[in-house]
């Protein structure tokens, strides 16, 4: 028997940047909630890339999420059906 998870691919991107506090993770993929911290080189971020990524992934019946530890880094993951 084939489970639905066997018909999808999961992609993950990990960084060793500044990380994101748990209380802010839910704001990352929302257009109505602005959240941004400077990067490791103090570069500015708009957050628009994550919003666009979420739209793309969900339009293709996938899921997107992030796991993060402040001071350690973040792992962004998404799934798409095969």
C-alpha cells in the first residue's frame, strides 16, 4: 500500500544565521504581519520572498514551514506532490 507521503517530495534549506524566536515564526508567511530582523551581515530583509514561496507551494497543493533556533539558524521546508 502506498501512503500519500510517498507521493510527495520534501525540500529543506538550512542556514546558520541569526535564527528566529519562536513567537515570531507564525508571522513569517503572512502578508498582514510584517516581521524582519537584520541578517548576519546586517542586511535588510523584506519577507516578501517567503510570502511568494508560500503562495507558490500552496497553489501546488504543498505545505511550507520553518523550524528555527535563535542564535543557531533556521531550516525552511516545503513539500510538493509528485
